[in-house]
C-alpha cells in the first residue's frame, strides 16, 4: 500500500481499478436509481472522452441511501499520447508576399509550444511535429500536426467529475456551506460529507464540494460507526459489505430484498410493484425482512384501499392468497437486523392499525351518500378555465356516450347513466386520500348503491387503458364511456390549442390517443374515425373558447398509430402503405397490414410495387391531364387494350374481396396482373404528343392505380 502522496511518474502509465464515491446525507429514495445511473453514465462517458479507459474497462455503479459511487476496471493513470491536427490560419495570413512567416503565425505556433516551426518553407518538420500547407477545398490553410501528451488521470477525473455533478438530473438542489467556509455555499441534492477517489491503492488529488478526496468511506449508520478505510480500489465493495455492513450495489440490494420477501411469505404471493421495490431499496443499506399481521376485520374494506395504504403510507408489502385475495399478513423491510424483532413488528403493526382504521372510516363514510347524489358537487370544481367545470365535462361525456353506445351495441340509457356517474367518486374521501383509486372506488360505491353491473363496471373501466399494455374496457357500455372520456379530452385540448410539445404532455393526450386506437382495433369496433371526431368536437358546440380542428386531431391520431404499429413489428413501408390513405376504419388496419405483409412475400410484389410507384409519379407529374374516364375506342391494340381488359376483369374481384374483409385475397388477385403491367410499360409510351391519346392513357393508368391501391398504396413498398 502507498500513502496518498505516492504518484506514478508521468511516463510510467499504470492500469488499475478506479473508484469514485460521494458520501452524503440521506438521498431521495425514489430518485436514487436514476441518480446513480446518471452519475455513472456521465462520469464514464467523460472519462472515455479523455481516453483514460480501455477496451477492457467494466463499469459497476453503487448506490445506497447515503452514497453515490462507481467502480471502473482497467483505468490508465495517464492517457496515451495522441496525434492532434490544428487548423491554424489561411496561408495568405500566415506568410507575407515574400513567403516569410508573419507575426500572426509566429504567435500562434509559440502559443502551442512550437515556435521553432515558424520558418519560410511551406513545410517544417521536427520529430512527430509537422507544420504544412494544404487546401481545405476552398483555400490554402496552414496546419500543425503534433503529438499531444496524454492527460494524467487526476486531471481527467477532476474535469469529468465537475461535468458530471453539473449534469446530474436533480429537480431541486440544496445549498449549504462548503466544508471549512461560512461564506461559500455549494449545491447538491443533499449535503456531501466525504469524497473518495482511489486508483488502485493510490489516492487521487481531486476535490469537490469543498472536500479533498481521500480513501475513507462510511459504513452502516448503526452497525458500523466511524470511518472505514479502503486499502485498494478493488476492495471497495467487499470492504463495505464485510466491515461496513452495507450492500453497496443497488441491484444487489434489490435482489436480496426480493429473495427475503419470497422466503418470508410462507407460500403467499408477495404484491411487490417495481416502484415500491426501488423505493425501499433506496431506504436501506442492510435489508432485513420481518412479517406482521393486522386485524382480519379490516379485510371488509376493498383490498385496493388496504394495499395502497400499506404501500404508500408505510412502504409495506401486502400478501395475497392463491385466489388473489388479500391476507391479513404483511411484510416490512428494515435496515436493522435484530435477534428479537418483536418490538419492531409490534410497533409497525400499531402504526398500520391506525392507517387501516382511517381507510375503513373513509370507506364507511363514503357509502352513506350515493354516487348520484355527489354529481351536483362536481359543479364547484373547475376542470379547465377554458372548458368549464367537471359538471360541464360530465354533460359532454353523456352526450358522447349516448351517441357512441348504440353504435357498438351498448344500451342507450346505461351508457348515459355510466357517463353521469363516471366522475362522481372524485369527491369521495377515499379518492381524495388515494387519487389512484378513482374509478375503482366508483365501482364499489355504484355496486353498493344498486346500480346495474354494466354501469358499475363502466365507472371503473372508463379510465382504461391507463398505460401501455394495460387491460381494455370489457363490455360495450364501458367501451362507450371510455371512448367518450378520451375523445372529450382530445377534442377539448386540441380545441383550445393545448397540444403536447416535445416530451411534455401535461394532459396525457398521447396516452388518450393510444387508448382510443387500441379500443377501436382490439375490440374491433366499426366506428369510422371522421364522424367519431366530428361528434367529439360537436360536444363542445357551446364552449366558445374551443375551435373544431378535426383534421389536426386526425393527423395526431394517425401519427400515434404509426408508432403503435411499428411497435407491433410492422415495417415503416408496410405501415405507410396503409396509413398514407388515412383509412377511416381503424379496426380494419391490422387486417390490411397483414394483407400487405403477405403480398410482400409474393414473387410479383417487387415488380408490381415499382410499377405502381411509376404510375403514381406519372399521374402526379401530369398535372390533371387525365381524361374523366377511359375512352375504349381510343385504346390501341395489344398491350394497352390488354391492360384495360385485365383490370376490367380484376376490379370486381378486388372489390368483392375488400367488401368481405379478405384483403389478402384482394392483393393476391392483383399479383396476376404483373405480366400485362410489365408489357404495357415495355410497349406503350404514355406521354405522347397527341393530347387526346395522352389524356386517355392517363385515365387508364388512373383506373389501374385505383384498383391496385384499393387495400393499400403498394407504391410505398417499392425501395
């Protein structure tokens, strides 16, 4: 081991593991995973730019409630020397009329430590250094090619760490006095208490937050008091675990929590959402799982309420039996292993009992007032200052649900009733405590009030899908109200110009759009998009602040549909071939795409797609010269007449297949036209001098294009 002053000579580069660590006060647990990811990735990227990492370098991030750290193997103490080419100045500025170097060139070369290269020759060489003149394509310039000494690791790390700290995604920073100073403040997510920087066994002389790097870290807050010296970088994690009682790796600690939860569950299913696991992992350094119980009488409260109470308020993990029903046991993750956990268990059970009693109180109080009686309260809540109150919104939902419902097999009265009650649970105590339960609690209360099952289900499911891959609403009534809810949101926000920008979508319009598209497609609802959007904007007829923009909203939906279909595995050309025609029936798009994919597999597809592209281009360039219809008497014998006769026979077949929804057969029928299409372009000149013949041939191509593109614009499939 060397002391902190030992340094390798600049010309004796060594390779070893590098560890950098910030020890802080407790970091925000919900942000810890993102913080360490950004810390490690940014630091590594900056060190890589400075060429101190090698191809063998492996990255290991570490994060605990009180530290951010990263270990990188095979880091060089000095970056390798590198050739650098400097573009100095135009040759006419560098040399005077006699070819002598000007003062500008001398000063520039002297500043770079290469003043001796300021000679009257067009090229000067000194070892690896070379000054020369070359053209950049516009003028002659003077260049300097030199060998730059590699940057020492200390300097590279200092620069990289400074950049990393500046770029960390910290929504809100804390300002506090720098170590040893009452006048100079520093800022970070939480105050930093120590900085560790080890390269092998060598301490690197860097600084941050008023702290100088050392080789000490800190162990568990309770199980290991005082500083903990790290002898060599490779021993960082093993030392923390063995002596400091800290599992430093976030993923390592998370996996240990999952293992203990499952081990302690006694065969029950542990309800462990990813976000809760990440948050708990950010709260403990040495996880230990204990089990507790609560009064089974609380199970009379809807289990969603109990689960959220445990998860959000106490960070506990609920347990479910084989049928998915909640049990009266729960699991907690502690930061302190003890021989007798009874005091910890009893204390947590006592706290949870009070929380569950609150949930039961909210549930019982809410059921005393029917949902229907709460609707009038919505008039006092502003939905949007340009779109009115929640009561105004509910009336728009009712209008849309009443009009959409019967078109998809839903009862008119039930659709209207479900839309009326859809937002009533927003003014209940339970939803005020847990906004995530909106809709869910509405169903429980609707069932308690004796509402029809379709109405109760629609109250819950009209929010679905809430996220990507989520379940869709089940019955027609629920689907009608779900479409009404999402279309009302989209039309209202588009109507007042509140559109998504970049990654900002405060009203969830992208999510609403995907919800509409998924319901139409996956539930096979035969609702043409244009009248559906027209209906959505019609609901805002009395809202003077809105302007109907159905075309803009349709384009937004088709754009979302493009992305959605690409995620389903379709190629960009396949998707564009179908969507470029803006199909009104969204539910038929998957069938059309399947047909396009099958058509592409046919040997004739490439030639037909290319021919169709040629036809489309000819028609586009013709500028509307085509005749209104084909004059058969003007068709020449041979290829031109054969093309007409072929498509006269094919068109009814294609139409019949399309009418029956058999798009694959429609496109396969077109494949038989390849020989006549090829012969037409081989034998016939379309853009002839005779105006009448040219117009007639353009009309023929227009007829062919209409038939060929009946399912999709197959010209988009051509490379």
